[in-house]
């Protein structure tokens, strides 16, 4: 089995890396926020039809509609040197809401969705007592995670606590 040993203490490091990655995208013309009217053709072959909501959390990516795969598309703006390893073939099944690409590989889109609010009312990623004490910005970031991860729920979908 490819899943590595994983401890809840790793969540803090993972989430700190996600926070660092999320700051690399500029607020102006942010492609994640449809309200900012991003240039759709930077990622899509054709402009997708308008949706009822600007949130694509529950929309599984149709990779044939994208100009690049779920890694290349994201690394146009985000660094791929930090964060979770992607591009690896998994030898175990994952929940349907965490899509792999056509080659059964994990991509950025496995855990993240592409469009939606970058802000949230409750933490979506792990946080520390100091974050709460200092009112850290990370308490209000969505990280565009497909599942809440404040207590490791997303990570534990693949990385079992018993390993």
C-alpha cells in the first residue's frame, strides 16, 4: 500500500505549506474567484457555461475540458515544491469526491476544487491554540479543500491514523 505513515502532528506542517502556497496567487483577477472575472481560457479550452453558484466544491473536474492536467494547471501560479506530493499512482481506492486523474494518479484537484470563496466562517484546515489566540488569518481561509480538514478529516481519507 502506497499510503505513508501519517500522524496528526503532520497536519500543522501540511496546512502551513498550504497557507504559503495560497499566498502566491494575487488577489486581482484571481482565477479561483469567479466574481473577479478571471480569463477562463487560461485554463479551459472553451468558456464553461455559467453555473448557479460560483463554488465548484461538489463538481468533479472534467479533465478533457482543461488545457493542462490537474498539476500543470495549478503550478502555473502555485509552487509545486511545497505541499503534498502529486503525480503519484495510488494502489488503493479513494472516495469518489476525491477524484484521481484518468491514470489513477493524485493531482492537486484530488483534494482541492478550482473555484469558490477563499474565505470561510469556520476553520477548514488544522489550527493551533496560538492561531486562535492571535486571530490568525488561517482561521478564515478555505484553502479550496474538497473536505474540511480542521481535524484531519481530509488527510485521513487516505492516510489512516493506525499507520
